[in-house]
């Protein structure tokens, strides 16, 4: 996917209609209603706290029940990254024999998981902008298909 920025940061030739549509869609993706914050029972104690915190950061009405799993993955990834950070702060980057502390690799592993799944939730402005473009493109595709059917071009 191209490097899509929030419309407020976009440069280059963009029509007024596209600007308006992107602004509206990005605002809808931000949302302002709440969802149930009860975390899955499988999460660690800290994972449950992080789950609730993540939910509080996300737009109300943005998530559905199916997003519970994604939020859980993000919360557990953060929990495990925090545990690794504590171990690294205590023991350092290298073991006594000079080898890299296993917590470094574990941290990197969960950092990649966090990055991948947090993007799906639109946790950064760039992610929200990308989601806005997808919504607009999907809307355009649906309209085009409807026009094709109305014209009798439903091949």
C-alpha cells in the first residue's frame, strides 16, 4: 500500500471533493462512542488492563465484537514487551558470557506482532488515513458495480 498520510498532512494535487470525503471518512473512523471493555478471560492480568486501556483509546463505535481478538493480541503483545523491557533493564542487553539476552529477540518478536495488529486497529494517524482511503475506495467500487448493473453491463 502506498504511503498514505492523514488528509490534513497530504500534499500534492487533491480535489476539494476528495479532501472533503477523506476528512469525513477519517472523522468517522475516529468515532466517539464506547464499546464493552470487558477483556477476554485468557489474557494475563496486565494484558486485561492494557486491553481496557486500548479500548479507551479507540473511537467509540469503531470496533465490533470480532475485533476483540485483535485488541487481545495487541494487549498481550504489549504485556510481553513490557516484561522483556523489565528483564532488559535488570539484566542488560547481554548475558554474562557476552551473548545477546534472549529478551531482546523476544521483545523484537512481540514488537512486530504489535505493529502488525495495532495497524489493523488504526492506532496511529497514518493507519487511520489508510483505513479512510480503503473505505472510500470500497465505496467507489460498490458504486461502479451498481452503475454497471444499471447499464446492463453485469458481465
